[in-house]
């Protein structure tokens, strides 16, 4: 299952993402996140991605973040989560 993150990932977007991730994790073997459009992501969005990654890992499902924007990379780096989120390219 693939998800494309919107340009701005704030608290309101994060809540719906968490619900979508949890539903998809129960129905699919892997979740792929496209973060190419992200211009701003808050702590709530990063927490949802971290939780999704953790839950998928615990259940043996794949979780990866691909096509990341520079803004996304900066947010992950500044937050100290670069070692905890499966970011590719």
C-alpha cells in the first residue's frame, strides 16, 4: 500500500494518517510513504511515521519512506529521528 504525504503534514493530517496506516497495516504486507511533496512536517507527523514504522516492524510488515523532499530530510534530521525512520533516497 502506498501513501503520498501532502505538502503540509500538521496535527489534523497526522490523525487521519495514523488511522489510514493502521488500517493498511492490517490489510497489506508493506506500506510505502512518498514524502516528495512535503514542505513542512510537524512533530505530530513525525510521531505518526515513527509509530507506523514501529508497528509494521513488530508485525513483520514492511515500512519505508521514499522520494523524500529536502524539507522532509531536514525535519527528520533536526528531530533526531534519522536513525529510527526507514528513509530511502
